[in-house]
C-alpha cells in the first residue's frame, strides 16, 4: 500500500506498524519479527521513537487525535491506536493504514506525469 521511513531501506507501512506494535508488547517477539523481516533492531528502536515522539506531533494526529475516545495511550502507539479501530484484526489494521495514508502518500495533480 504505502511506505514509510525512507532512507537506505524502504519498508511497507504494514511492517512498520506490526513491528512497532509488537516491540512494545513483547520484546522476544520483536526480536523474532526483526529477524524475519530483516529489520535491524536499531531500526525498530527508531520506529518506536517515531511513534512515541514524532507521530503525536504530526499534523494528522493534531487534527484527528481528539476524535478517538477514549484517547489512545501515546506511549503504546501504534498498538493503542490500532485498538481504537473496529473489526477483526485484519480489518482494524486496514482502517489504521488508511488513517495513516496522508503521512505516507503525496497527492499528485492529474496530468502531472509523476
């Protein structure tokens, strides 16, 4: 769907969300997921830092954060945010990814050719 945290490597946003959510909940699972995805643990730590420190400062969260009741625990992002979306796990995850889409995509004017 989209990518986030561009740099030397590109990761699918789904991996970023799942790896970040699991790293908070269960460190042994994060280590296993990190190995399976070939994501260095330092990258997982950077993602966790982004979720807890930078994401709450984004214009997306500033504009939409108050709509979640009860508010998600910012120290447990993205897991606490994912818990606010309804449906089975896959459906809730899809809703979260759609919610995050403005952070990971860029609008291109029709006929722009990019």
